[in-house]
């Protein structure tokens, strides 16, 4: 009787005190263990009593509670979990993996026969250099020996404001690889499909230059990057030492996809033309999404309020879905068949968003495991709908372009015929006008030849008459004794003037009556007059003339006569027999902006007073200067100096001398 009471007492003690040690023990024998949830074999400690000291928690197993693990634990707290593993002597599989999902920081302490043999770290926010090379971000890999006792201590600190999901699963490595191979193949297939779609969209844009392809490409790229940020392989490659940044950027990519979707809608639907009010509301939503994108990144990266930001995101998703539904219901009758296909993409967008929202509310962060597949399938269906719509739109635009080209060709042909008829009419008119012009040109050529003949005849007669006058003036009366009488001065002066006119006529005839060179006129006149009045060349004449200075025909004769009169007066009166100095004459001409400055200066005896009434030559010089609109100034002290300024390009008189 006493022995039975003792046995009952021992059983009570066993189940009351030893329950923690034995009820949570997981036996691993020679049976083929494929996958097993650890939750029924784990005990929980909801507070950290001794910091991160694993020895304390290993030695005080009675502190852990055996209550059932739930998915509604308070967030942002540190939890310790304990599990006991007993391996059999004939253990069939020795390599195992413990998996979990989306916990941010997990430490695993492995004790074998009461001795710590391993400390591992993993989690969404753990840097890659802290994770064992044999492990992954959400998986611990370890080896178990037969006939051994193991204690697994988990330290969990979930920093994403969601309730931690303590769904640890132990699997043998062989089964683990077989289990995840289909998932990997599915992700690879979906990723390849997205890449092919992106390449197709890029090539389509290069061929058509249709702007809607750009926004679809950005939409597809943004959502794909969002999906990649949820996969630890991508995080490890680009953000291994800062994984928190990858999670924060995921929300940014998601917002970019939403914004690019709206821009695609603007471009494809021509929303601004259809409804200005809906366009303004859509622009306001884009601004809100942009602000939310910036706030989400700051909050996720620095504060880690993922749950709060997630609620804003889902609320904004409902707003987007409601706006799109209202928009299409209002403009349905204003859009064509190709644009209506956009509704198919919107429908898939709404279905995908609805599935994500319902999933988050039902299974919270566990939904993130389904997001990559759901999101990729959704965006593929959306883009296929968009591409079909764009294809129909381009086909319609091509048909409209062909119709427009045909109409333009028809109109162009009509215009071409009209233009050809006008050209024919105008050509006949021009030919008639050309015939008339040709006849008139022939008449003008005949008249010009006749006028040229008359001008040559006139020049010839003028030359003959001047030569006749010059010859008559050169005749001298001879007495009976054949002695030569002195020649009168008036006749000599007249001969000089006639020679000046002959020289001008000769030079103008040589230059076809247009103009003559000042150098030729002055130098030849000087040579003749010196031979006439100073045959012994006692007077030193100095010429300072420009090498190229053309004198118009209308002022050439007055200028020649002026020069002849001045030279004649100088030879006659400036140097009498009693003049003791060496006679000298300086002739200087300069041109400045169409004004010719003529200066004549001798060093003769000069005079005290000049009067036009006592000299025919001086009166003639004054009248000729007025005829060519020149300004005359005379200085008589120390010899005569004449300064004449007159225009040689315009403004001279046409009055004949």
C-alpha cells in the first residue's frame, strides 16, 4: 500500500515539476522525419530576465511556460523559446534545418549533453557577415549525433511592429531541398516571364516610340524590384550588410509602380482631354503617393513602424482601386475598345490588391511569403492586358494613319492636277511673254547699236571739231618778210581750254563715257600746259595725287577747265622775269568719304587783293566751282593757293559748261 502511494506521489511530482523537461522533448529516431512544426515541442519565456546570457535560460528551464504558442503575442518584445531533442541510437538523418519566416532577429543556442556547441544568428535585419555561411537568412542548418540530448534556445526580437510568428519548422536537409525546389522553379519561371515581358516592351518602344511603353516598363520594373526586396537572395547580394535598407526600398519601388501606372493611364486614356476634373484628382493622388513614398522610407528605415505604414498602404490601395473604378464608370462611353482593355488590367490590379489586403488581415506577415508569386502573376496579367490594349490602339492608329494618308494622297493628287494645269497655263503665258520680251530685246539691241553708232559718230565729230578749233587757234599770221608775229595771249589761253576739252573727251571715250582717272587728267594736263607756257621747264611741278580716284563724267570737264585756268594764271603771272626764287608749283589731292580736296599752290609773287571783275579766268574758276557744288578759297600772300572741296560721288550739277 505504501509503495503504491509512493508511486502516485512520484507521478504527481513528475507531471508537475518535470512536465517542462519531458512534455516538450522531441524524439528523433530512425523514422524518416520530413517536416515537423516545433511549436508543440517548445516552451516560451515572455520576458528577458538575465539579458542575453544563454546559460541562465539553459539552467532555469522551470521559467519557461508550456502554454500553446499563438500568433497574437505583443510586438517589439524579446522572447526566449526552448525545445528539447532526444536522438535515437539508430538516427537515420543527421543533417537538419530549422526554418522560420520574416522574423527580424533570431539567435539560436544549441546545447549537446548540457554543453553549448553552437551559436547562430539569422533574420531579416541581421547583417550577412553575422550569418553562418552554412545558414541562410531564414534558416539554420546543423548536424545531430545519434543517442544524444540537445537543447535548442531561441532568442527572438521582432522589430517590425507586427506580432512575431513563431512558426519554427524542423526538416531534414534532403526533404528541405525537395520541398523548396518547386517554389524556386516557380519564382525563376515568373522572374523569367517578367524579364521577357520587359525586353519585349523595350523593343516595342524602340520600334514604335510609343510613350505608353515607357510607363509600362517602369511599372513592371518597379513592382519586380519590390518583389525582389522580399526575397533574401536579392537582399544578400546587394544589401548584405544593410538588409534593413532593402526592406525600406521595397516600399519605394511599390510607390514608383503606382505612380508609373497613373502616368500610363494619363498617356493611354488621354485622361486630361476626356475629363479635366478626374485628371486633377489623379494628379492629387500621385502627389499623396509621392509623399507617402518618402514618409514610408523614412519610417521603415529609421523607426521600423511597418505595421502602421502597412495600414496606410492598404488604405491607399483601397483609395486607388475606388478611384479607378469610379473613373472607368464615368468615362466608359468616351473611350474606344482598345482603351477599354485597360479595365482588364485594372481588374487584375484590384484582385491582386484585394488578395494582399485580405491575406494580411488574416495571416499578417505570413502573407509576405505569397507576395512574390501573387505580385508577379498579377503584374504579368496586368501587363498582358495593357500590351493587348496598346497593340489594338497602335493598330487603330495605323489604320487611321493609312486612311489619312490615302485622303492626303487623294487631296494631293487633286492639288497636283490643279497645279499642273496652272503650271501649263502659266507656262504658255510665260512663253508668250518671253516671245514679246525677246522681240523687245531685239528692238532694244538694235536701238542700242544705233545709239552706240550715233555716240561714236558724235564723239568722232566732237573730236574732229575740237581738233579743227585747236588747229585754227594754232595758226599764226605771217608778214611779207616771213617773220613770225608774236602770238596773242587770248589765243594761247583759248588753245589751252580747247586742249583741256580734247583731253577730257579722249579720256571719257577710252572709259566708255562713265568716269576717268584723276591721275590721268591732272598729269596729262600739266604736261601739255607746261609745254605751252614753260617749254624750258623752269618751273618745278610736284604732283601728290591718289593712285586710284575716279572722277564722274559730269564733273570731269568743269574740273579740267578749272585746273587749266589755275595753271594758266600761274604760268602767266606768278613768275615774272624779275622773280629771283626757283619757281615751284605743288598740286595735291586727297579723297575723304566722297569729298575731293584739291589744293594748288605756287611760290610766285602773289597779289594784295583779288577781284573777280578784273580777271576773266578767276570769274570762270568761280562759276565752274559753283557748277560742281564746290567750295573755293584763295590765298594770295607768298604766292597763290587755291583750295577747292567738291563731291565726286553725288550732288553735282548736270549743267553743261
